[in-house]
C-alpha cells in the first residue's frame, strides 16, 4: 500500500458516502462523454438526485436500507453503450482511490462493477432469434 493511500480513510460514515457521491458526480458533470447524458438527455435535477444517490450507496455500503427505488428502469431509455459504462466505472474507481482506502473502499468498487456489468448486459440490444 502506498503512503498516500494508507493515510486515506475507509468509507464508514454518511459523510464519507456524501463525499464519494459528490466528488464522483462532479467528475461526471465535467466529463465530455457522460456529462451530456446526465445533463442534456436525462436532464438530471441534481438537488433531488444527489440525496437519492446518498441513500442508494448508504444502503449498499452501510446497510441503512434507506433506498427504496428501482434504478434500472430509469436508465433503460437512455442512449448509453459499453463506452459509457466503462467511463462511469473509470470515474467511479478514480473517485474511490483518490478519497478512500480500506475494505469498504474495495467493496464499493466491486459493487459498482457489478451494477455497471448488470446494467450494460440488460441494456445491450438483443438480436432476434431466427427459427430455421
């Protein structure tokens, strides 16, 4: 472990969740691939969306069970492809390693990978089965 990462805290509080979410979405908003999807196509209302994301990640990492939504249907109509998921993961991982180190930091990276993989798979265009 490097000297920098060993001095970073692990994710253990609601404040840590807010830091993760806020810093991640700061990156998303500045990203030329993801920014337009969030801000122009989905027209995310950030003041309403960020608390939902705090609840989502708090539920997953801290077991608070505050998040009650269904995230997948909201993403289904968006014009996003493999490159979008890869960039989302890249920015998410970058945010985690810049701000946190420890078991929960590693866990959140695994959870993010699982979410991105599942969403990308479920959103992939399906080819019709041909009957011979």
